[in-house]
C-alpha cells in the first residue's frame, strides 16, 4: 500500500476547501488544492502521482466539465469525483457527464465522501 495517496481538490470556494481539509486531514492523504480547472490541469500535467480528483463544477477560469474533459485526455485512469451544488440531474444530462466517475452533492457528507474515495483508491 502507498505511503500517501495524492488527492487533487479543484475548488474555488474557500469554505469548501476548509471543509475538505477538515474531513481529509487525518487520513493517509496528501491534499493538493487548486482554485480553478486550468490550475488543476497543470497539476495533472506536472505530477504523475495523482490518485484521485475531487472536481467542483462551477469555478472561475475553467469549469469542471471542461477541466475533466482535458484531464481525462491526459490520463483517462484518474478517477474524478464531481462535487456540486447543482441538481444531480443537471450534471448527469451534460454531454460530458460520462467522464465523471461519481457525483457527490454539496453540502458534502463526510461519510459518503470517505466511502467514495476508498472505493476508487481501493483501500
């Protein structure tokens, strides 16, 4: 088993980033926070050790739909869990929704988040 799993969190909302930090800080995770999709893409390009991505949909510079499309072209094997305040049906109806491995609604439920991360990290 890896020493630390690397989780990239693309989230522009400060309170949401703090919540993710609170939920995931005591686990065996290295957390990388980016505030927009463009920066998330750059991290994926520069680091081959990203294990999973938590992607917000609505962000400045580039939204989660476009960022996910590009990231999956770079590395189709990175699981991407979309977290959103939008209606889930709004997300599922998007033409690029098939690229998301999972969708988790906001406000984020800690137990559900933990289960999804462990499912994709196989831990």
